[in-house]
C-alpha cells in the first residue's frame, strides 16, 4: 500500500505504475543507490539519477546536474473561484476557466498544468501535496536508477565532437551539480529518515520490473537521435539551458523503459519538451507527461492515428463536402498531410507562446464535455416527448458525434480558411508545400473563434435536424433548446 493511502491522502494517477512481465530474462537487479567517488576520493552515496555523464571520444568530460527542483506544491492558484481555502481545486471550473479565457497566464501555467494533466489530484489539499511530491520524486529517481544500472553505457550521451554548444552546456551543469549536492547535505534528520523510507518502498515496488533489452536499446538509439535537435531555437534550450536536452533524454528513456507497450516514437520528444519548458522540473515533467500519454499514447500507434485522420475526413465531409471530395482523391492519400498537426497539437503552425496556449485549451476537454451535454439534453428531451400524449412515436435521431474533438475542429478551420489553395493542389508534394508554408503564421485567437463557430453550428445543425420534421414542437421550445446550446459557449 502506498504511503499516501496509509495516511488517508488522495491517490494520484501518476502513481499508477503499470505492472508487466518482460520477454527478456530476469536480471535480478535491485534499486539500491549506487556508490560513487567524490572529488576528495571518499565514497559517497549517490546515483546515476543525479547526473548524466557526457563523453567526447574516450575522454569523460563532465557530470551534468538535472533541472530545477519541483515547484512548491503549496503555491495557491490565482484563478478566481478555482481553488478553495484548503487548496482543493474545482476541476470543472479549472477547465472552464482555461477554455473561456483562452488559456492561463505564463506565471500560472506551471502550477495549473500540474492539476490539469493529473500529476496532482484536484481533491488534494495544500497540506497533502508536499508528501505526494516527495513520493513522486523518490519513485521517479528509483525508476531512472533501475534502467541506468541495467544499461550503464546508456547513462552516457555520446556527443558529436562538432556540437560545441552541447559540450559547453555539460560544463555549465557541472557547476549546478555542486550547488544541489550541497543543498542535499543540509537536509534535516527528519527529512532524511522520511526519504529513506520512501526509497525503500520504491525499491520494493520496482524490484520485479523487468525490461526487454533489445526494445529498450532501440528506443534509446532513436531518442539519442531525436533529442539533440529538439526545439534548440527556444530560449529554454539556449546557453546553459541547452543542457536541459539531456534532462529531456532521461525523461524519455525512463518513460520508454516503464511503458514498453508504448516505448518511444518520434514526436514524443516535442510533446515532452513542452512539459519540461513549462514545469522546469524533471520529476514533474515525467509524471505530467505520463498522465498525458495515458490518454493520447494511442495517437502514436498506426491504428490510433489512422482513426484520427478518418474522423477529420468525416468532419470535413460534414462541413464542406466539395473540399472533402477533392482531398480524398488517389493522388493525395486522404488527409495524411494533417498528421503532424494532429499528433503535435499544431505546435509549429502558431507562434510558440500561442502554441502553448492552444495545447492547454485542447487539453481542458471543455468542448468535448459540451458535445456530451448537448447529446444528453437531446436525449432527455426525446424521453420527455415520448411520454407526451399528443406526440406520435418518433424515429431515433442521429446523435452528435462525441469523437469530433475540438482539435479536429481546429484542423478543419485551417483547411476551410485555405480552401482555395487546397482546391488548387493536385498531389502530395503540393500539399506538403502548403503545410510547410503555414508554420508560425496562423492567428490563434481568430482560429479559435472560427473553430468555436464551426463546433456550435455542427451541434446546432444536428439538433435542428432532430427537431425539424421528427417531432411536433413549438417554436418557443426550439428557441429554448438552441439558447441552451449557445449558452455553453458564453
């Protein structure tokens, strides 16, 4: 039983570690901390989880300290009406605030994301979250220590000799390592004792976890190719911050090791980088990213992505049949050019700050909840009419397709805004040129406004089809229903 549950604390989805059996042989490696040589030659208690070693040829260069410690878990949210006096968060109000305000301010974003993506349970209080934070921290480092002990060669990132910036970043982080180690030495006996218990608990939890060596090694190989070229033009990865790419690497390898059913696929580095930039914490990034992937990992499988593209095609057929017909011709392979948009949440089509806003708006699921509310409202009205003596039996109305998520409406809006250009495209090469031309050029506020209108009109049309001709009703009732639908957006 988790320490949190033993103390009656709320359960965090981040602590749900998938249990599994590996096809590889049992390796029998426990999760005890490694012993390393300190600068003075004495043996100190440390672990690979506290640093990354870089190599240049056969020469070991530097020890890299990881990014900042987690943000204080007791920091209150400044969003009105979202957090109570004890620190509990009203999840529905949080999601509604994000949608109706077009995201949150950069100063609030880090703390908001910890609740939005499930790292912190919304039911947790300000007094409970520090213990949760400690447990998440210890468990993550135990997980990372596990694969680093099994793959000691993978701890070292082999840096291309021509990448002078990355070599310099390693040196910057060597300085930070000494500072963090000094802070750790100043911990009180009470904290040391509590963390020792949590470390023992984590070791027991992960002792039987095994890895498929071949699959994990292949994942590490791909990660090492992708990570050095991830968002290096962002300020977060410039100068000393370039060493954060090594932190991103550790997070992705740890995720791949403990989620073999997903492992690693190209594109995950861009998504995880988004979390790391906002949260600026290795531990919090891992758990928030893991919670996000619980819902969206299917998008990185062929069947999941194929389904999403099918839905996009179906939605465009509803909104613009002519454009849909043009795009499904054999020479253009039916909407595959939308792949990157949907996989990365339009990360490159908007300015970076707007892309972060859009990501949290899409993640709040507010409009998906609206579509379910609309469908329930129609169902309740249909039931009420069935009990009316003056109405005749009715056929079932077509339901609102709740699989039409808001990101699909964003995608459809971009397509409709560029309708003339798309109708002039005759092959995949021209479509790729079109998508590349959009990078960093789109207006988020205008796109959101149009996408909301498309969503509203789709729901309205679906509701109108049901009420017009399928049952006898008064004009007042139609107006009342559509007024309720519109009120969801206000």
